[in-house]
């Protein structure tokens, strides 16, 4: 993969670049602020960008807002947010464009290099990959009375795992359910959320967006 890294910590920025290079990937740019990130993506057209959320000058949400701007200009531009913090407001906006190719991992919760690299590859391939803690905080911040109240407890558990990017097989293993049971729950979720079969829409992604934005 061709990768852009946007990280203001010099040690982490160079560490990520070395790690990716050793694993056979090409780091086409490694920058320390949001303005440089936007320029690097426009110049190099990477397969995926790794972006810290808090970068200069204010160290608040520059990286996240830059990621949103990039995906508005280039729909589908793959971005993996890699941060110590969960920023709920703009993260929900980033996920709302439905294009896929988005990830949000917390630095302190990535235990294995292989897990990080797998998530990066999945994001580059157009999948949505979210840390469970990110899902939990986004849900807590956006939960309102409405469509989601129609779901059963088990359906909420299945939708929670869908929001983490889990496949039906992974949900089976996590909840100790049969494949048929998971399929029935997923179908029921689609029905209760008013997501009908359509060639132009991915109902799984739309269900997750309803879950996060309610």
C-alpha cells in the first residue's frame, strides 16, 4: 500500500513510517500538521492515510476536520484515524458520508502490530473499522429515543458488533450464535430500521450509520 502519515509526534511518526516500510508498504509522505496532510494526499493520492486527530496549531481536532475535508473533495479517500482520544462530534460526521474506507483506532488499545496492519488494509479496501470503545462513546453521545428503541437486546448486541466492522461469522463466534440466528437478527434489524433491499445502498453500512447517529 501507498500510505500518508499525519502525526505531530516525531517519534511516533518516524516509528510508523519505519514499521510500514519494513512490512513492504510505501510511505509516500510523513507530515506533522493538517495543512501538510491535505497537500500530501492531493500530491501523492495514497491508498490510505493514517491521521492523528489532535495536531498543530491548537491540538484539538485539526486532523479529524482535515480528514472530513479530504473525503468531501475526494469521496472514498481511505482514512484511518489513530488517536488517544474519541472525538464524537466530528467522528459521526466523518462516518456519515457512507463511502466506506474509514477507520478509528485508539493508540492505547492496539495490542498487536498485526491487528493494526490488518485494520489499515481493511480501511484501504473500503471497509469501516472502529475500535469498540469508539463505538461505545459515539453511541453514548448520540443515543436518542427513536428507531433504535424498536430493537431487542440481542439485536442491539448484533448491531454493536456490526458497527465494529465484524462479519456475520465473527458475530457468531462472539455471541455464541448460529449463522442462521445471526442472519435472522440482521434481517430483523434492517426491517425495523426501514432499510429495504436496494442495488444502490449497502444496508449494513446504513444500519451502522443509523446506530451511530440515531
